[in-house]
C-alpha cells in the first residue's frame, strides 16, 4: 500500500472515530435505525479545492474548486483600518486559531521582522496568537477582518497555513508566507512553494525575526512569484466550486436512479 493511501485511511479513522458512537446513538434513538449506515454508498467524494492548486485523482473523486462563502455585505472596515491602508502598501500577519505559547513574544518577533524590512503591517490577533495592543505608524492591530476583504488589499499575507486561510490567500492573488503550527499546515505550506506563490514555510518553532524578514523580502521583491500569485488568483476567482459540486452530485444521483 502506498504511504499516501495509508495516511488517508489513518486520517479518516482519526477524524471519524470520536463521532462513531454519537452517530450510532442518534441513528438508533432519533431515527430508529440499526446497523451500519449505507447512505454514502455510491456517492461521489467532493473535494472543495481548486484543481489549479491540487487534484485528487481517481473515481469517484471530484476536485470541484473552492466553496467560498458569500461575502458579508454588511461588514464595514473600521475607520482606523481604512485610514491605515490609505497611507500605503501593507502586509497582513495573523495565525487564526493558533494561539501559541507566548503571544507577546510572537508579536515581538513579528514586529522586529517588519521593521527589519521596513514594511507596514496589519496584525490579526485572532484567538490570541498575536497580542492585540500593538499600534504605531507602521502597524495596526485588529481582532479580525474578513479575509476576502483584506487579503486582496495586501502586498503579501503571512498566516498559519490552515486550509481556509490558504485558499483565501491564493484567491486574493498575492504571495503567501506560511508559518505552520500543526496538522495539515506544513502540507499547505509546501503547496505554496510548489505553486511558486510564496517562499519556503517557516515552522512556528523556528520562527525568528531574521527568517521572517527574509521571507518578506522574497515575497515582496520576487517579480515571478508575484506574477504567478496574480495568475493563480485570476484562475481561482474564475471558478464556481459550489455550483460544480452541486452538478456532480445531481449527475451522480440521477445516474444511480436510472
């Protein structure tokens, strides 16, 4: 058995095993069903990833394109954020739900890096990964900002490499710098490199101001990388992954009922 297939099966077991008993209880107590569920038999496997980023081969797998949520039309940026961005280019730095061990130390590393490069930054404090008290002429801290609004306005984005954040960065068409913490994040960091849209990832435990500064210099100054990121963003924005997923599912259902 190839290692990637084994890894897929082990991951599936790890994800579903904690839910096996609650699902069995719900089937028995709520639906009055017993035995093993066969609801998924014959159904396609839909992967909400752009085929320009990753293709999952083999039937019945379908790489449909990303399923991006509808933009929040009611959201408005703060006056401070609008004013900060009006003063020139900036990068976004945030690690989402990755809290880390010492938010103050991590924030200090980030601030030192941007000042080594001389770049302005929007810091997304998220769930505590970065301290939210950092403000200055070159930095603005925000708890959170919708990625679909912020990322296209950035010169580059620094993030933890979560699947959703990676997708948002790719869609924005700007280079990404990935600082992976755990689980699938190193994989997405390696995909960023393979696609030519960002420098090598920096594992969180190895993050230093000079290393982040070097990555920022590469992301901001490499014309090929910036052009490749822009092209890939155009391709992803042209997709409609949700519609494709619905079409694949309906086609499969119709063929199975004939």
